[in-house]
C-alpha cells in the first residue's frame, strides 16, 4: 500500500497535480486521521435501492437483501476471515460491538469490507487503523458493548458506500416501532453463515417487556431489545456489531442507527428477543472520539509502521509522535528527541505485532523505476523482507489453506476466572502439524471468545516451526548428510509433555 501511495505521489508530481515529495518525506499522516466531507447524506439509500428493505423474511433462515440496500453495512474480518458486522457512521469510522475484539485486539490483524454497490459492484477492503472499545465495556455482562473502528483510509463520496445517521438526541422511537436489522450471520443457531446480506424488520420492545423476557442479564441503561416474543425472526451468531435502524419520516426518509447487535439467548427462540446496545446514550462518547485531534491519541501501529524515521529532520518526526511530545514538560527540543525515541521503541514493538497481519489485495499498477521516485526502492526492499518472513504460508497451495484443530487436551483443574482452561492443542495446516499451549473454552460461548486468540497462536506456532525446519534444511544441505526423502513429517518443535490434571 505504501508503494502504491508513493507511485501515486510521483505520478501526480510528474503531472503537476500534487506537490512533489522531498527525498526524505514520508507519507503524511494527518489527512488520514481527519474526516473529509461525508460520502453523501447520512441514512439515505441510492435511488435504485430506496424502499427495497421491507423484507418480512428473517436473518435466521430469511431471504437475501437486494444489492446496495445497506450502503452503511460493513463486515469486519480477522486475518481475512469474517467475524462480525459493523456500521459506517462517518467517512473514517465504523461502529460495532466491543465483544468482537475479545482476545484479538491487534488492529493489524483486522480489515473492513465495505458495502457492495447497487449493481453488485465488488466491495472494497480497507485495513483497520485503530480499535477503540468503550472503556467501560464488561465482557462478562456485555454491558456497554460498543467499539469504534477507525479506517486507515476514508471512504469516497463517489462510491456506493455512505454512513448511517446517528441519533440527534437521547430519545428513542417508542415501543412497537418497526425497525430493520441486517447481516451475514448464521441462518439458525450454530448453523452456517449466510452467503449474502439478509434483512428483517423487528419491533422495538419496552424496557419492562425486555426485563420480563430476559431477566437480570438485561441492563436497560445500555441495552434495548427488539423482536417477536413468538420467536422466529431474530439476529444470530455473526450478526454482532450490525445495525438496528429505524426510519425517520420526512420528504427524504433517513435511516437512524438506534442499536448495535450485541447478544441473545439462542436465535429466534420464543420469548427471547435479540439484545442491542443503545446508541443514543453513547452520543457524547462517540462524538468525542471521532472529533479528537490526532495528537491527543497515541500513534497506532499502522501509522508508526508507515512512518520512515531514518534521515527525517527532528521537527518532522514529531508528526506521528506529537502525542508523546504533548506529555513532556521540558524544553521543546528535548521533548522532540524524547518523543522520537518513544516512537521508535513503540514502532519496534509494532513490528513484532505485524506478524500474521493481512493486507488487502490492490489492483495491479504499472511498475515504475525507482530512480524517478524517491524512497520507492526502500519500500520494495521492505516488501521483499515481509514476503520472505511469511514465505512459509505463501508457499502453501490455496486449496490446502484450511486449518484443523485435531486434538485438544484440556487441564480441567485449571479453569480461569473467564471460564477458559489451559490446554495443549494439535493443529494441522497444509499437511503439516504443530503442538502448542493455549487457553480454550469448552462451552460454546467461551469457545467463541477463545478461538481468535487460538488461531493467532496456531499461526505463530506454524511460522516458528517452519523457520526452524528451514534452518535445519539449510544446515543439512551444507553438511550434505545424505539424500532427502519425501514423506509425512511433523513441523512441531520439541515440547515437553504437559502435566496431567
């Protein structure tokens, strides 16, 4: 992505459409962190999609929504695998459920797929720059289950994507109002995910009705519920973070986001409506986070990894590091040096976190010589290094990119406060196998929370084992100790057996 941006700068320089970059200047960060003009009026669908969302089917076993009917609906992916839904609320911001990131807070592993166009135009995939869960989110009760996700690049006004409207005041529509839900979630409880977006209309329920149906697990201060007490129409697993929108009447109807899909007792069960985080009560927090100046936040890993510190003048180095300089009470020059040192330290930590990060594919661009574009060769060398680091996974044929957890040996006496158990896990990928230790859940809910971290640990184990094997192969080749033979072999490093419970 940095190569494509540098090429764009150089072409613009040659065409006299943008200022020419200096030999040391890196990609400017500030424009990425400030929302441009919003991509069209909020809450309005494209003309071809108006009034199409009147489905009486259900997400659990319902019919697919027409293309372009939900221009603010996005999909959050962890390592390329869909995990949750989300709602575009500004050009650079997506609102979703905080529980989606439990066990996987590394923003470098996440991407967001934007909505497809009304004529089925391919959806764009954008990296995540920052994840901001609500500071009072409680993963045990799902209280304050809300998170903001900042996109690395803002969405375009010219595209099919546009944001939904946020509530302008604390009031919500009255009970009985028919509102809309949508997502790619499971067709039934513990079932397969939908291949296309599904939609339904569900009525809002009063707080008293919700409390009678769901009991003390419902926190009315941050939760509302919607659905039919008879069951049958509901959101389900995989719909988390998706929208609950209600239409605002007027000459041009607008959809306003009043809920974010949070949790439920089963899917479509009689007497168990779906539960949604109340968006209206978080208006001030959302506005505060989205309007905060870049220097008020610690730079994200993506910002630091895009920063090219060698050779930068100290004054310019403060652009991604202004956060640290603001906290320094000393002289400006000393604070600038300290800020740069802190930036470099965190950048090194971010480099280790980048292992396993997935970057979306870009359209092929015409290759240009590095001579006329400063800094391009250095970026290509970084790309080569990155490809070399992940050569082990790039060499696995795509048809074999399916990971199997073949054996899980849990210590039943090691249950943690979050309901997880210490375990040894045997996993297979591309014909190879590793064994590693981790924390797993044995119930459906705890398993769902532990799976993202388990996947990351498995990938790290495969990578380390592949590197160890490659080093062993090189040593064997140098020593020429006999011919190599084909056969099934384990990639797992030597691990001492776990203690029994």
